[in-house]
C-alpha cells in the first residue's frame, strides 16, 4: 500500500487539508521554485479573470505546452524563452531555424504550424463559448493531446485539472485502491479519485481546482509530498 508522506509536517497524511495545502504553497513561493512558466500569482489571476489574448500570445501559450510535454519544467522554460526571443528579434519561424534551439523535429514542426496559423487558431478558440467544446478544440491543435489540452486550458484561464501522472499518483494514494491504473490514457476510476481529492482541497481552501492542481503537482515534483510503501 502506497502512503503519502509530507516533508513539511514530517508525517504521513490521509488528505491534503487547509493547513497542509497552504504550508506547501508558502514553501514553494518562498523558495522561488515557481510552478510553470508563470508564477502562482499569475496563474491564480488568470483563473479568476481569464484574459483575451492576441494571436501572438495565444501561440506562445501553445508553444510552451508543446515544449513542456515530456520534458523537465526548467528545460522547457529555457527553450521557450529562447524561441520567444528569436521571434521577437525578427527571426523567421521555420523548422531549420528553430531546430537549432530545440532538437525535437516533431515539436518544432508543430510550433511552426501553430505560428503560421496563429490567427486562425486563436480566433477559433475564442469563438467557442462552451468549456467542453473549447477543450475539444485545443486537443486538435498540433502536438496536443488528451492530457496536454488541460495544461493549455489552465494557462488560458479555464479552471481545469491537467491530470498529470504526479496528480494521478497522489489521488490514488489518498483516495484510490491498490492496483488502480496510473498513466495515459487516464482511466475513469483514477480521474474520479483525483476529482474527489480536488473537491476536498477546494472545500478546505476556497480555491479553484486549476490552481490547486498547480500547487499539488509542484509539491510532488519537488518531493515535498512523497509516495512510500
């Protein structure tokens, strides 16, 4: 049986209550580790007041999620900033140029396609009003899938959970059963236990699930919440 150990309280926890959550949030913010390419405050603000981005800004949000998929956050952020600088300096967005910055051909081809059709993709997203339809739309963007669409959605201000493998493991450890499947594709059982976890933390903190997702993910990624047999 896997249990969750919180380093900040030096104890095993059966749930992430108000005290544990805010301790984790404060520690991460004070340490300067951050949660994504944006700070906790920016992510929280976007979820409370979703912005309307221009085509350039929309494309950059998609770029980052493409780069971050399967890569460490620090690497993705570094490469993202290099690509943004290249574009802002007037560089031509074609594969032979960007491949010098990031060596994954499939991701670079996707980034170039997003940039080429950025007005079309941006306008198509904002024409949709239904949240589920917005998510389906995002999943059809180049190199975006069933998990990463939630990452983009959250960065665009939609209150959704990413269901990253860290979050799946945490949800199963706290509310699931031994043998529950973790990974992609996301199983309905695992999604249900994760949703139960987010509902509890939200009731304890008054915060939206999209923001809770970021804090808990980073807590697991930093080893503040450990999984022990």
